[in-house]
């Protein structure tokens, strides 16, 4: 169980870091860019597209890790159940 909590904590930290980085970058870009409004809007649009791609990649990565963790846990549970049934047979037999 501790591993799941640690994984969740790491995921939340990563997502928070990405979110803060995006906000700081966007604000700095708007305040410091000597561009016209049209150019700024195009840059923002491009940045949001890139962010969308990164979030999609992150989602796939997290999904893969969660799937792996679930499969690993299933294997451990199946192993424990197998050990439990063989112990029970020995006690009865």
C-alpha cells in the first residue's frame, strides 16, 4: 500500500511542477515579449498545443505505469492465494 501512496505523491508532484512551470512561462512570455497581439496569440496557441501533447504523453506514461502496478499486484495476490491454498491442503491432508 505504501508504494501506491508514494506513486500517487510523485505523480501529484510532477503534475504540480508542470502546471506551475507552464503558468510561470506563460506569464513571463506575455510580460516580456515585444510582439504584437497577433503574434502573441499565435505563440500561445502553439504553446497550448505543445502542452496538450505533453499532457497526452504524460497520461499514456502514467496509464502504463498504473497498468504495470496493477498487473504486479495481481501476480502477488495470486501467488499469496496459491500459497494459502497449498498450506490449507497440507493442513487437511
